[in-house]
């Protein structure tokens, strides 16, 4: 292999760093350049709610130490945004019009917030909460007694609402969600209902089954109108209606785009030598379909696979399984796989040990599981779901003792028993 | 610190999976005592029934570390993955990423925590009353034998082949003052090179299947004559060893030629399309022992070549497995040290192509063969025997055959028969070790 192979990675988040490390793990000599549009030391947006809640200090959130990048001989370019890709000339262009040539390129640019579709004649500022600058913005505006409206009760909206509720300072938090439940697609109604009760008990107010339709200035504050035509007054409005891959800059570059950057199980795009991983990538799921799964474990795994393949190995991702872990007010909620009850499915729903567990089966196979307030092992459950393991006969044991039973079954599978 | 380490080279907490006695929580108690919150979890499931323990396996490429959003998880220079709970935000991404049950969650403090091997002195292993948990200190040994690799990269053997792993490992231990003797078979590719390219830094002699030990005899005698210490070492397959090449091997052993003969036993002629050999296990499907209405795989029991060699009164005879590299290395050292006759090492070499199993399964197959007593690990010095890895409670033979497509057709009766053969094999060695014990343990290298 060419000893001077140039690896360029756009995006210094979880996926980009995992790839850099995987490249360096191979014996090939190669140069690695890691570019981040942000000037912060590489960080993960996952830390934002925890920083806001003051659970961790700003100094403790760098994904890796500065020495780490020296150690793996990785050139780190911070505060430099890539604006275009020239696939034919094998170069990326930076915002200052300089160019960086590559032999292998990884697009690990993450995602950007979807903008809530609102009637906003006065141009009221609707904040978002996906990058460090958003956190700085929010903190600067978050006066004591502030009325905060969070649009969207998905993963980010709920983590944000929880952090705000924990801050005290007389903050009033309202969450608006167009579905009839919080965390739709993650939990089914029953567990979502218990999560909702938990938030309400901590003073968070909810408007479910309603969309935010308009924002207007009202003195120093904002009037938020919902689809039932009722209005709510807020001082701050934060849009958490979802994220989408940050790919608009790639239009016309020749890279095939679906909802994200289309990749195969090797994380390769349609253009030879160009790979994508993490939130930006639309890659294979464990069930064979392709799709987005913007969470850390997937970004890490895809990054690792991409890096290894870039450096000349040949490895495949075995596909992502949806999985989420929440810690709401000290109560852990875990969801793995597909938690919807369908006609061809059987469900086991148990209250045990002060919590609740639900298991979803298709025939003998586990396809989904969620637990609230009970210790369990989401990694073990993911494995059982990914490998379509027939474990229906242990449903009761899995529901009653989820931690031990899932670990036992996963370990048995790993060891080929 | 993460980049330079070779994570394969590390000490390991070995857990005999599912071998715990019911309701034993000694490891958990010891861990709690040491670390207040136990990092090892007892899986005590009488309903299953299953009794075992799980904790972090210290992966070489830890998925938990890659998923952590705050860099709280890092691998130290010894390959131990540590979690700094002061930087943990309790997001649980590590627990999702780990599919091995290595991450635990402290609900009260909303933090993840995991095993750090008690800095190389795990309290759980010390407290384990049954030997299920063992701290295996292989790092020093593996480091010692990591370099030099006397063969180039990119040999034409199948990836993950035990013959290749064993060949490389053997000469790391044996060193450079040796001549390699090969015979037609899979592994000769490492000795031969391809076309005009050499793949070995050692002098190598390509023999026929029928004359390896004879050529070695001549070369070894000449080396002695001229006062050289250089060792003649064969790395030859079971076909040439047990079938057509057995006569010259038997002769060399009987004459007491000071050569080292390593047989890698993949139980058949694998590079010519998987035909049976004398060492193929009974019941196994091969091209020449097919499974159909008349035949159900091989009908004969395997020829026990290592025992036959021991009965020649050879200076040293041992069986070895790639799943037990310390044991393999120690035996190679003893083979080299025995200069007064032939030394024979029989390396168990599962062939995933011919045995019909996944590419990454050969180490596990090797381990299972030992754990089920299919392939006992022992050594004999001038006809005195010792079991080097006793198996007190064997796993059912089905745990072994299940891994291999070539046994897929076996019914319960055939499995029972195979289990009895394994028992007989083990008992035979046990009886020999009792009757003619190899008393003092050789000094460890
Ligand atoms: C508030 C919040 C909470 C979350 N909580 C969780 C959680 O609890 N668990 C979980 O699993 N996931 C969580 N996530 C999702 C998780 O953070 C993402 O899935 C993960 O960070 C994706 O990693 P990535 O490497 O793809 O992208 P990112 O980590 O977002 O990194 C993207 C990188 O690309 C750079 N970049 C972007 N565009 C350019 C450009 N044009 N030029 C140069 N550089 C560019 C950025 O600067 C950044 O360095 C959360 C996300 C948010 C926003």
C-alpha cells in the first residue's frame, strides 16, 4: 500500500475520531487530517444537557486530550469549515478557499436541527440545542424565572426539559409535542405515560397532540400559538423537532444522497475512496433496511468500520439497532429495537421491582424491549435483537430479571452455545 | 497512550462460562469489598438453569470507549479499559455499545462503572473458590514472543488459519537458529514463498510427504558433525505425518534423531479439497467420508499419533492448542531443550473451511476441544506422562460439535459415542499419568 496515503476526515465528533483511531490501528503508514468547523476542542453534542444541568464541567467534556491527537499522529484543524467536495480532483475546499487533497475521505459531519415550520412574522428568534454555540446562547438568555417553551418531546427535547427542570431558579418549562405521547417511536404509550408523569411531578408542563403553529412578539416576551389556536406566553422558544444529516453542501458533488449520505455496510459511498459515518450517514440497519440512526453507539461503530476500510482492511458493519438510554430525574428508561405492538407480535408487559418492563416478540424472536426503573443491559438486548435470537421461552425471566437474563442469553450467543 | 499499545498482549481475567456453583457470590462479595459497588455480576438463574459470572472482558477495541461522549473511558498502557466516573454523565451510550455485559450502572449516582482488573490483582479471582475465575498472566510471555516474526505478512493461507498462527508462533519461540522443514500441505506456503518471493527469513527445505524426517536426519547429523547448534524443525501436516510419512517419522524417533517435529493436525487433506486422513475424528464429514444414505461421515476412530510417538520412547512428546498459547510456548521450549532424541509436538489445528465453521471460530473450537476432553493437553518425557491442563468437569461434547458443520448430521446416539471416545482418550492419558508420572515439573521458561 502507498505509504503516504492521505486520509482526510471532515468532522471531529464521535464518528470522525473513531475512524482516525481505527486508521492508526492498522499497520499502514498514512497521514490523517481531522477537520472540525468548530473551534472548541472536539466534543460530543450529547454533553449539552449535562453541561446545562451543571452535572459536569466544561473542562471535562473533551472527547480526547490534546496529546491524544499527537499520539496517533493526527493533524487537527479546528474552526475550519469544509464548504465543498471536488470528487474528481480528490480535494475538499475550506471556507477560506484553500484546498486539502485526499486519497481517502470520510464525511462525518453529523446532523443539523430541523427548523420547526412556524408562522413567524416578527422573526422571533427560535433557538436550537444541538451545538456548543447553542448552549452558550441559551445560557446567556436564561434569566431566573424564565418561561421556556420546548418544541418537540423527542430525545433532545426531553433531555433539555429535564436539565431545565433540574436547574430551579424559578424556570417554567412547557413542552409541546404533536404526537399524543412523549418520546414517540422510542417508547410505546404505557411507558411514555409513566415518563410523562415523572416530568409532570417535577413541574414540567406538557401540551401533547398539538403542533406549534405561530410565534409573535408580545412586549419583551413571545406568544406561542398551538394548533388548537390557544396561546402560551414564553420568554424563550427552543426548537427540538428533530435533526437531519448535514449534507446540503454536498448537492452536486456526485455523492449519492438519500435522506443522508448513502453508504453500504463498509461505510463506502458511491464514489470510490469516499466514506461516510455517524449522524450524516444513511447506513444499513440490522434488519437489512437503510436509514438514519443518529445516536452515539452507531456513530462510533460506523466510524470504526469506515476508518478500518479506508486504511485497507475489509470489514462490514452488522447494522444498527435502535437503542436509547435515558436517565430522567434519577430513573433510567431504556428502549431497544422496535417497540411497537403489531398484529404479528406478542407482548410481555410486567411490573417488577418497582419498575416496568415490556418485551416484543415476533414468533420466537425478540424484536424490541423497554424498561423503566429496572436495571437491564441495553447492549445485551441489542445483540439478541440484532441476531434475531429465539428467546421467547425465556420471556418471563427476561421481564422479571432483565439484567441477569439478558446478559446470560447474550453471553451464551457470543460463545456460540 | 491509546495508539501505541498492542491490546492483544495483556493479562486476562479468564472466566469459565457457566461453570459456577449455584448461589455462590464470592466474586461479587470480594469485588464489593474492594470497590464498594461490584463490577462483576453473578448470573444466578436457577430458572434457566444457569450459574455464571460476567464482567468486562477488556476488549482490544472497546466499543464502550468509542461511544463515550466525554472521553471518560480510555484504554491504559496495559490494555485495561478504565472509566473515570468523575467525567461520566450517565448517558448510557457505553452500556448500549457493549454487547458483553461489561458496563454496570449506578442508579443512585447516575454513573456507569466497570471493572479495572484491580490494577492486575483482581480480588474476584483471588476469592473464587472453584477456579472458575482465573487471572491469566500471559502479557509478559506474549510480549516476549511477539518479535521477531520470522515470516512476512500476506501469506497465501486462509485468513485466521491455525496452521499459520501456529507456524508463526512456533518460530517466535524457537528463534532464528533453526532450519524449517516443510512438506506438501497448507502451511508449506509459509516456508516456500510464492513464485520468486521468499516468505521466511529462515533457511527452509521443502521435502516430500514421505521423507521429511529422513532428510532432517541427514541435515541434523551433518550440523552436529560441524559443531553447529542449529535445530532442524519440521512443521508438517497430519496427512504427511500420520499417513504416508509415518514410517520415516517412526524410524527417526526410534533411532533417537535430535530433531523437533511439529505436526499441525487439521484432520485431513485440506489444501486438496478436504479428504479424510488417519487423524480425522470419527463421524466427521469430509469429501471422502460423505454423509448420505449409506455413510454418515468417517467410520473409524482417529489414529492417536502423539501417543504412538510417546510409545517410541521419544525424548519429548506433547499435545498443544492455539487456545492455550502459554502452554504451547512452554512445550516448544521443552522440545528444544530435549537434545537426546526426537521431540514431537502435536498442534491441534482446526480448519474452518474443512470443518465448516466461521472464519473467526478457530480459537474457540480449539478451546472447546480441550474443555470437552476431545483433545487433552499433555506431555511425555521419555515415556513418562503428565496432563498439563486438567479438565475436572468436561463440557458436554455437543458444545464442541455444535460449532462445526462437519458434525451437523450426528444424532444423539452418535454424539454419545463421540463423547465416550473423548472420555476414553482423556482417561487413557490420566491412567498413564498416574501409572508413569512425569514427576517434577519442568522449570518454566
Ligand atoms: C442535545 C443532544 C443530546 C444527545 N444525547 C444523546 C444521548 O444521550 N445518547 C446518544 O447516543 N446520542 C445522543 N445524541 C446524539 C449524538 O450526540 C450524535 O448521534 C453523535 O454526536 C453523532 O456523532 P457524529 O460524529 O456523527 O457527529 P458530531 O459529533 O455531531 O460531529 C460532527 C462534527 O462535524 C463537524 N462539521 C460539521 N460540518 C462541518 C463542515 N462543513 N466542515 C468541517 N467540519 C464540520 C462539527 O464541527 C463536528 O466536529 C444527542 C444529541 C444532542 C444534540
